[in-house]
C-alpha cells in the first residue's frame, strides 16, 4: 500500500515535468567561423539544467548553402518547435535555414551576421568594416581562411584568459573565403520574432553592423560589454536571452 501511495503522489509530478519538457522548444545552436559545435558546451550545460532539449550543429564551413542545408537537417530531426541561435557567421546560416520553416519560432543572433535575402555576406561588412579582423585572416592553398594565432586573443576574445584563447586558436576550424560573396534566397528574420545580442567591444564584426542588423530585423536587442565571443565570456547573459526567446514562443 505504501508503494501505491508513493506512486499516487509522485506520478502526477512526473507527468507534469515530462509534459513541460515536451512543450519547451528545442534550442538549436549554430557556431560561427573558426569555431565548432563543442564551443557551445557552457551554454548547453546551462540550458539543459533548465530543462531544455539542446542540440548543436557541426557545420563544415565550406559554403553558405552547405551550412544552411546541414542546419536544416538538424532542425527537421527535432520533434517539435525550434529556437535557432547563431553566433557570428552562424547568424547568416540561421537566417537562411529558418526562411519558410514553420517549426522555427524564434531566432537569436549573438554578435552575428543577419543578411537579407539575396544580400551577399560582405555587403553590410563593406559599410561597417572591421580592420582588426581583416588584418589577421590568412588563406590556405584551397582558399580557406585562418586567423593568425598570434592575434586571435586580441581580435576574438580579449576578455578571456590568454591560455583559453590559445586552445581556441590552435583548434580553429577554417572558413571558406567564398562565403563572403554568397547569399541566401530567403531571410527568416523577416517573419520570425528575433533577438539580437550586440558585443560592444567586438573586433571581428563591427558593433555598428550588429546594430544595423538588429534594427533592420526589428529584433529585441541587448548590448553587452563583451568581445566577439559573448557566449564564452558572458554565458549567463546569452542564456537569459535564449530563454526569453524560447518563452516568447508561448509553448510553455
């Protein structure tokens, strides 16, 4: 009888918890250039502790259409609604991957590109250049770009310990230089509620470009005294914005 009584008390609580988990949207994280899915580990841990299902895309960085296709496949695998989060170049990827997809209920741009349909990635960057980054990029024989490891800390992550950025510099994933001339046929932020985080001390994307993107997308904007890698140096701030976007989907 005691076991029955325990089940009578515990089962409703378990069912409610399960229902809550099922009604929360899945958070899909999209990394940027010179990075990989594992870079989101701190964000993943924090969101999982709050009951979210979280997945991170591992994009090849070989071209915008290929990265969009890879991201869309992961979105399609999710059982319910999705919040797409993109850092840096990942913002261009989520702009394209979300276009016309009813599963995507919110977009979160973290110090990111947010190009319009048929707008080359470089278009806004030409208006708001980033000389610190441009001076560090080194192409290999195949046209893939690397960041000069000696300058990685100053340009990408000046607010992180040098020892940490040495690892990031040594393990960086190169980006095809062709992406800056490429574009998406659609832009999801035109129809999907968007949030934007501006890194006020960004030397990889001009903060003024980020503000331009955010205003054009009519995004709810948060500015942070941060380097380009907000998700590493200010993970709690990023998680707050993601949860705000997820909550606004009205699903939990």
